C-alpha cells in the first residue's frame, strides 16, 4: 500500500504534469493506487495524494467495489448544471463537507495503454472525477470552505494526530 499524504502537507499543492510514457512503471503505479484506494475504503484517489505528480487518477464508485476506472490525462470538455454533495477525502480523514460542483460533465482521457476515450458522467461519478481532478491541480475540497472552517479542519486533524500518538505511547507502556 502507498502512503497517502494528508492535509496540510504542502506536497498536496503540487500541480501534476501530463503523462507521456505508457510503460510498465505506469501500469504498476495504477495497480498500487487501486490497491491503496480499496484498502483505505476510498472511492477515488489521485496520483498527487500518493506523492506522484502526474495526471493520473483512479475511481470506483460501485457498491460491490469491482468497477475500477482509470483516467490518464483527463480533461473536462463540457460541464452543466449544479449539484451539492457531502464530500470526504482520504487526505483529509474524518472530515466531510458540502461542496457545489457541476452536475453533468464530459471528460476526455486516456486509458492505461494510452488509448483515448470520452465519457459523459453525472451524479456521484461526476462529483468524484471533479474532486480527483482538483487534486491534480493542487486543490483540495476544504479550499471551498471559508478560511475559518478550514482552520477548524486543520486543528481537528492536528488534535486527532496528537491523540493517536498519545495512545501509541500509552499502549507501549502496558
Ligand atoms: C472523493 O474520497 C469523494 O474521511 C473520494 O475516514 C468523496 O474516497 C468524492 C474516506 C465523496 C465525492 C464524494 C474518507 C475514507 C474516503 C475518510 C474518498 C475516511 C475514510 C474518501
Ligand atoms: Co480527495
């Protein structure tokens, strides 16, 4: 499993570069990202979150967790409507907030072999793709919250990490 960077890690602000070579190494990264996403109970993961700054993301919004989707060099070519969804993020664990995004999008991307494809998405699939594409631009869903709320999120995560550390220290004594 790959290590997932957590907010406010500055590496999450890196802008990803296009993928140019579709080789074995890319295939291995895709498989490791899918495994990491499933292991962490996520529905989406961008390469940025595992400290690889290339335009690659994976999703699986299916109930059975058996419909992996891979998007290399994704571009949204059309978007319409609005929807509000309560989002979370593997890089912002335990935090959920409403975010307003486009309701229907058309995305062009390449598959793991480099073959181009186009899809029309709506609902959660469209939300998730927009959320993951934000990661590739160095953006997080908490950026849509007010600065005050974002500060609260930061404090809550810090507190959680301190508590986990404390619990580990206590456990090692008994
Ligand atoms: C993005 O997020 C997303 O806090 C993917 O404790 C989420 O997979 C797009 C997760 C919702 C649209 C709607 C978060 C798992 C997973 C947590 C995720 C957590 C465990 C988040
Ligand atoms: Co995320």
